[in-house]
């Protein structure tokens, strides 16, 4: 692994792999929470319209640039980042990186293309509302962070997206897309020293020609202290055949270490991807009350969210809630045995090791880590941190997250 910062202020992380494919990502520290002064959803709309034309390429040329080489080009927006990423053969990695940088620094937002993409985004918002499992989570997160920038949904609303103009998009990019808020990550089968040298040449050519200069990275504002974190319980009658519910609370932030690792492990034990997670084993495998149930943990710069999400038949709702309450109470009352803890550790470390073999996931994770901390933890450091988590740490975290006065609930009936 090679990491560093270019003279222009852009950070990078490079890792050699044994694959014939290269994975490249440009992570920009700018998301939904950075939309103050703009219509809601402009970060996501920007991500979409970057692909609609640059000073040198039309929308069709952008789409065909990597696809003609057998590669892929994609992007996504979160509350705190916009990420552009590409997968290509290793010999084409420089073409992929140049295209990602061109999209971020030379997008022109032509009027006609913006209008075309506006229709796509409006359809996405409408279709999202037709998916109650996703809509209920977004609504829950908005309620949990009410009064802060994290309250805003990533997609915005139909009304807010209709207000966004090409001039606003150009201004948003001019203000937010600066080198000090960017990270380039590459995973490719190349000597890291050569990869770094060639990347620095590309960055020098990209930014010096446009007059970009290093800037100080802005720190995220804290969630306002005046926002009440008190628990809520809300029921919304949607007249659906299935009940969709979310239960959760605020959780440790990106910068709370080791608490965030404890929280991640607890979420995996409760409702991770394995069928033997506590919630899956009880509600799905044993009782058959739900098709699926998960516990997710999302970290932000100044806070986080842990959420248990499930869908069930209306007749099973109360049984599901009681079963979840019993499991959460057990976590708070009795620590795991050493044997249980050892099994949970092995499972999580195995999942992380297998996940690290996926080059795209590795590349995206490197970008997020560099943006947040300016470094990427090694597998050995990650293993040591997880091994250091005790049964008492997990019990303490469960009490912090799932105490009755902290746990909030939103139900779509």
C-alpha cells in the first residue's frame, strides 16, 4: 500500500493486486450534508449530470470511453461523499483515472442534458417512494437527525430537484470539488512506485492547466447541540400488505475509536449478513415471521446511526417487536461468554478477509478511509483492533444504543 498527497492537495492510496483488472475511484468529500444554500438533492443531481458532458466529451462519448474497452463507469452519492469509480483492464487504468478527473473538473452541465437527467432523477424519487423498505429507512434517518444537515434525503424531493439550474450545478462544483477534498484510490497489478509516479504526472497535468491550488479541508460541522436525541415512536398508515419497520438510535461517529469498531461488531452479531445472526436466527430461521431482517451501522463525521430494519405480516408485528426487545435486553443484561465472543470474532474476521478479496470494494473502502483519516488500516491493524474487543465492550455499547430512552421506532402499516 502506498499513500500520499499530491502538490495540488489531492490524497491518494495505491495497492498492488494480482488481478488483470484495475479498480479506480475518485472520492469527493461533498455530499448531502454540504447542500446549505442550495436546493435539497443537488449533490445527487450533480453526480448524475457530471456524465452529461465535459469541455472535451459529449454524453455519448463519456459513456463509450471505457465501455469500448470492456470497462465500466459508475457513481453514487452519500450524505458525505460523491464517488466516481471505474473498472478496466489494468493496462487502461490511466484512461480511467483521466476520465474520472475530467468528469470532476471539466463538466459543463449543458441545459438540454440537465433537463434530460432531471427527468431521470424525478423518476428515481418517485420509484423510491414506491419501495417502502427503503422509504421507511430514509424517513427514520430524517427523524433521528431532525434539525441537522443529515436530515435531508439524498435524492431530495421532486419540488427541490425542479429548482436546480445548470448555473447552480456549476457553482456547487466550483465550491466543493477542490483537490483537498478529493482522494484517488487505485487497485491494480502494477509496481506501486511506478503507479505513484504516473499518477502524480496525471494530477499535475490535470490541475496545473486549470489553475487549481491546494485548499484547507473543511471540517464537518457537528450535529447541533440543540437537537434533541430523545427517542420517538411513530406509526404511519400506508395501507400496505406488509409492515415495514425500523428501530434504532444514534451511534458512534467515524472518529470515535475504538467505539465505532465495537458498534460494527455488535451490528454484525445482531443482524449481519449471516443466517446465524441473532435476529435472523430467531425471527426468520426459527419463527418464520420475517423474510429478512438486518442491523446496519452507518458512520458520519460527527455521529452515526444503528438501525434494525425488517418487514413482516401485520399479524406478526407485535411478536417481532417483543422478540427483538428480548434479544436487545439480553445484550444489555448479560455479557457474551468467551466461547461465544471467540466465535463472533472469527466470523467477522472471516467476512472481512473474504470481502477484501473484492477489488472494487477494497478500492472504494481505501478512498473513504483516506478521506476520513488520511490513512488506510492494514489487515493486521484491523485484526488486532477486533481481537481487542471484549464482551464487556459489547455489553456497554448495547446499553448505550438500546436503552429504552434511546431507542426510536418508525413503522409503516
